[in-house]
């Protein structure tokens, strides 16, 4: 089975998906073209996305980060229960 893309809004760059322990939700980071960074949660089927936090501080300020990598885990704790 191949990968299934659950988000796809061209206004955002979605990264760092993390599954909840029960497999029912996905936590992910979202960056807008204006470099605003937010934290989102959605159901595993890609529906019901809600913004949990943001804007996030302490994350590289550019769209492409340091050599294309953004260290999202510096901005939030990913221990989902």
C-alpha cells in the first residue's frame, strides 16, 4: 500500500505528522506562505482538522529552514496519548 496524502492546500506546507497512540488522530505542523507556523490535529481519515496552537515560536523563520529542514520538535512536545 502506498502513501496517502491527507492534506493538500497549496497555501500551506504541512510537515512532521505524528500519530496518536490509539491511531485515531494525526498531529501535524503547518506553515503558511507568510511563515506563520501552527500546530493542527485531524482525524486519521483527513477530516476534522483543527488548529491547536500557534503561531509557534522558536522555529526557523524561513519557508525552507536550515538546508530545507525545519526542526519542528523544538516548538512542541509530541507525546500524544
